[in-house]
């Protein structure tokens, strides 16, 4: 092709062409998202904004309805949602719910479709999903996420993908509209990676809670402490975001404590299966269990573990 402009202009034209080709490639994949809760809703919005033809379903339809205003098709039934879909994304509360959903819509699934479960489940539940779907001639990826509601809104989620490399290549343009997808291994490896992530998150929340409480009670300014630690070895997203939540008393959910507890239970289940003891994980799991079961913390943000620490120390929560 002849081009008479500058090198910079040529580069911009080439970038535009590639972006257009990418948009057309994504447009050929009809995507359905099942579950528009705290995480699913912003994920769906980002898919629409990336020009992905999207159908959505949620058990409470009114929670999904605002997506219709930006171009998503909101349907009444799961059967309608998956009919003719090339890619189905599920964002559910747990593994058994996803398996029940697959059974519910099995007859409507298009042969050759790809089911991407982005819920947080057990690795063996992910493998069970893959086995059931394989019998229906439907491919499967387990692709749980990390980053909370902020990451979901900003399309910066860490997406850990288990399954075949071929299916990952097919899914990558769609997943990239929601964050950073990385292929971490065969079926179940995505969920195992998420459990590793949640172990780090939970233990770090516990450490940050102790640091914030020590700073407060010792007379230091927790906000100034967080600023002082920026860029150092102790710095982290959890220190900056959840440390602020703890000291300002903002426990509106970004990541629900009941789901954090579920993930820790699953992590310990996997550890037991390979004869491992994870003492720090066990300790923080027990604290989350107390917070969820005895302190009305189930639907509070997981940074609410700070409240459990205060109670341990005989303080008001």
C-alpha cells in the first residue's frame, strides 16, 4: 500500500487498522454473562464498552436492567441467555451453583461454544464442569479473578486462566476487555491460583489490621504511616486500600467476608489433599469464621477483619 505521510502517521494508521481488525474479531463472538452482582455488573459494562455483543442474565433482573441502556440485551431466563452464545461467562457464588446452572441450560448450549467460569470455586469443581461440558461438545476455562470491585470497574482484574492454550487464545480478546488474563495451566489451575491469591490476601489483611491498630494505639497517624511506607517492602494495594478502610471505618463490601471465608476453606481443602499444613492460613481462616458467624460480618468487606481484631483486644467495634 502506498503511503505519502510521515512514519508517525503510518504507525498510527497501522494501529488503527489493527484495532479495527480486533474489534471485528471480537464482534464475531456472541457473549453471554450470567450473574451481574458486585463483580459481574462492572465486568459486563466493560464488555459492552469494548463493543462485545453481550447478553446478560441475573436472578434479580432489576440489577441487570441498567445494562440495557448501554447496549446489552437483558433476558428473563438462563435458557434465553445461552441460546446461540459463542462464549458463556458465569460469575456465580460457588462451584455447585455453576454446575447446577450448566445442567439447567445444557439443552440450549451451542455445540462448539466456550464456557468461561469466572466464579471462585474449588479446582476439582472446575474439572467437573469441564468434564460435563466436554460431553456436550462445549469447551471450558476456569478463569477466576482478583482485584475486587475497583478492579472490575477499571477493567484491571487479574484473571487466572486454567484450561487448554487453544481455548485461552480464543477467549483472550474477550477476557482482555475485563483485565489481564494469564494462562496458568490445565483445567483447575486457574482456581488453584485464585486460592493461592486469596491466601496471600487474607494473611496480608490480618497483618495490615495489626499494623493499623498498633499505629493508632501507639499514637502514630495511620494515614501518615501508609504514606511513609509507599514504595517500601511493606507497601501493597491491601495496605493502601484496606488500611484506609480499617481506619476510616468503611466496610462497605468490595470483597465480601463470607466469600473470603469460602476461599480459605477451599484453600485448606486443597492443602489437605496434598498433605500440607498452612498454619497462617488456618489461623486467619478461623478469625474470618468468627467474624462471619458471630459478628454479623458475612456481608461486610473482608477488611472488616480489623473489627475482629479490635474485639480480641476488648475494644468497641
